[in-house]
């Protein structure tokens, strides 16, 4: 309900979805597909006594296979897809000089807050669904037919660092007709419990890979899990699309780190773009009051509800406010990014293929049907009273 949606810290008790996931894995006539968010792979290890910041992506893929999921995919794939759609939307708004600043839309606790408190600004968030929701849509409407199934033959399970994602997947705007994009969300902590329930010795698991085509991703996708990451990933693509030139230094250091509000300016073909990344809703309020009063200088603003972003999300192993732990998780994401051969979302071959096969162009009618969403004024709902 509303309480979970507005509580990014997970302090309120969460719905236990583990039994539902076990049922879905074994449900006859259904194919159970799993996706896992970027921030989970750098925090799950803590539940099995690995030091904070240990990268366990390969062991996670092994564990998911042992648990019985039919296809092991990655939310990172649709994080890359989000960047393609969002960069395209940003460039269109810049050209038309309207609906700026564009606000990022991948954090459901932030979007819920905006719908409750700034109903006059609902033309500003990107209309892109979050990566978890884009994944569900692509799994059901693109992948399912490719293996001879219908969207209703598929159950999509998400493993998220986040409690608000449980609420997000039930939003009626996030599906086609009666079929929601994502069926069940579990947190990183619940995932750890499932591994323990199954008697799997996580520490000795071999390193395996995700399945394809929804398993391939670039480094730009990994950094979604840290505050500033979505902004950095979007700029890597937007810059190259606008200038038609190689971006030499792809590390936007100014928007990294743990300050509540970070800002920078970037010259793109003579146009100065002012960017801002903020985490926690108190900082969001400051920025949105300025936007409402016409005092904001920014062209693009990223907001994450959890201080430091999803690495410190309410569904992650408890960090007890230990910033060294959170920092270790974020540094691990930047390390994954640095070590990937591809670091710009528009270079992902599986993304290029999905546009060739299915969506056509970024921002096409088909892309809008499956990858974009709408927002609604919630200022009269009980949570505001
Ligand atoms: Fe969830 Fe990330 Fe938003 Fe926190 S910052 S509420 S973990 S999406």
C-alpha cells in the first residue's frame, strides 16, 4: 500500500513474497523468468560473510539456475534500454526547448512523492518506465513470442535492492491491458533467504553467466545503482548522439560521490547543459521548489529517494548507516563499469538488435507502447492528509 511506496528506507515491514516465488518457479504451464538489479550484485555477498563491495554476479547467476528459474536475465539489459529511450527523449525536449528540466523516472519512491506533492510538474519526469518495468515488458512482449509463448505464459520475478519496487510493479499503468509487466518483486534480503532455504552453499558456487538476449549489458547500466549513475550513463549516449563524435572522457566524476546534491555543467556543441543529481527526498523538495518557482537552471535532474542511491536501498542487507559499507558497494559498481569492454548503452549489440527486430527507432510508436508510461495527480490521496 501507500506506506511501503513512500518508505524508501524499508523501515516499515515489507510484504514477504518468497512463498509466491517458490510457487511460480514450480507452477505448471508457466515459464518463470528472473531479472536482477545492478545494486544487488555488490551487496548480496554481505549476507554470506563476504566483505562489502564483493562482486558476486557470477555466483548469483549460478544460484538462480539452481533455484530453478527457467531464464536468468539481467535488469542491466533494460537499464541500457532505458538510457536509449531517455537520451532520445532528452534530446527531443532540448530541441523543442520544452518540458525542461527532464527528471529521471527510475525510482518509484521519488515518482510517488512527485505525484503527491508536485502534481503541477508531472509534464517533467521522463516518460520512460524504470529498467525493472521495461524488462517485464520486453520479456513478455518481445522475448515470449520469440520462444513461441504468449505474455501470459510468462511469470516475471524481479530481485531488487528496493522495497518501493514492490509497489511499482502493481501500478496499473505498467502493463498491457490486464497483464502487468512484472509479477513478483523480492528484495536482496529475501533472495539471500531463498538461497539459504534451498540449502545452497553460496560461497562455493561457480561463476556463471546470464542467459541471452536479455542478459547482455554495458558498464553504463551497472552504475544505475549509485546516485548520479543514471545521469552519467544518459550523458555518455546523449553527448555522442548530439555531437556525432566520440566522447573521450566518459567518467563524469562531478556527479559521483555521496553529497546529497551534486551539479556540473557540460558543453555540448556550444550549448551549456546544467546537470544535477540528488538523493533523498528532502533534497528533491529543494530542487522541485526551485523548478516550481522558475528558479532552476538545470536541464536534467536525477533523483533517487534513498540517500546514496540504490546501493543503500531499503531491500539491501542492513548497513546500519555505515557509510564505508555503502561506499564499498558503490565503488564496486564503478569497478564493474571500468572493467567492461562496452561502457556506452548505445554500443550494446543486444540493444541494437531489439531496435532492428522490434522497436524500429528510439521514441518510436512501438517503443512508446511498451517502454513508456504516464503519471497521475495523487495530491488528494489520503497519504497527503
Ligand atoms: Fe528503490 Fe533505488 Fe529509489 Fe531507493 S533509490 S527507493 S532502492 S529505486
